[in-house]
């Protein structure tokens, strides 16, 4: 099919404009789902307070955030699910629940921004990534107490963080799924005290035992 020169130029310009707008939309969408840098301080606090011991030398982290609260149950990240189970005796602010649910409708890639003082490695779809990140904490070993599997925390997965409008309360989900098939998932309710976040309360969402 042939177009007059002016018509052809107009078609080309229109296509270029649409492609440019589509690329801009994709870029904005990708930027919109990036995990904010300030969320990593909350992840650090949860890891330090809930999981780290003096024996841990390496932490394995799921690269992608989770978008459900119960394994193999995709519909568990909804306000109705919260209302049905009455987490924290229904004391969570509704705006906090809404923000948490809204932020976790799809998985988001985590970056190497953790600073909890122990080396860590990302795991993607069950495959361990090559590079490690984090503080250069030495792995101590001697004949009396050799390093063994207990020195590795395998593995943690996080949700995105939900916040109140005043940014004085936050909610995050974390799960520890172990290689032996056991594990548990927790909702962690945080409150800001001055410039620091404190873990206010924890609710067990699920457990899995042998």
C-alpha cells in the first residue's frame, strides 16, 4: 500500500511518538516498582532482631519479593484475607493494610542494599547467584568447632513494606523456608521511635513442620 509523502511522514511521526510513549511508560512502570532505599533499613532490622545469631556467617535471600502471604496460595495478599484472619487482633490501621496489600500485588527485584553486618547471597528461583554482598565478615573455623550448615541462614524471603500516611508505622512479611521443608512466615509490625524503627509486634501467619 502506498501513501502520499505528507501522509507517510505523518504515519511515521505518529508511530515514533507511540513507540516513545510506550518506552516511557515501561520505564516509569519499572521505576514505580523499585524497592525504595529506606525499606532496606526495615529489612535489616527484621533480620538482626529475628534471625541473626553469633553463629550465622552467610544469609541466603530470595532475589524477588513475595506477593502472597501463604505458600501456594496466590489470593492471600488481599484486605479480605487480613480481615478473615484478624491479624494482630484487628488492631492494624486500615491505611497500613491497604498500603501493604497495594505494594505487594506483584514481585519486585531486591538489590544489594542490605547492611545487617553479615555476608549474604541472593537466590533466584531456587538457583544460587554467584556473587556475594555485605560486610566482609570472616568465617571462623578450627578443629574444635568446624563451620557447618548451621552457619548459613537458608533462606529468607521478604514482601514489600507497607506504611501509614504519616510514615510512623510499617508492616512487612518475612518467611524462612528451610532446605528440609520446614519453615514459617511472619508479619512484622513496626513503629517509628524518633529516627529509628522498632519491632512492635509479630504475628505468625503459617508454620510448616516435618
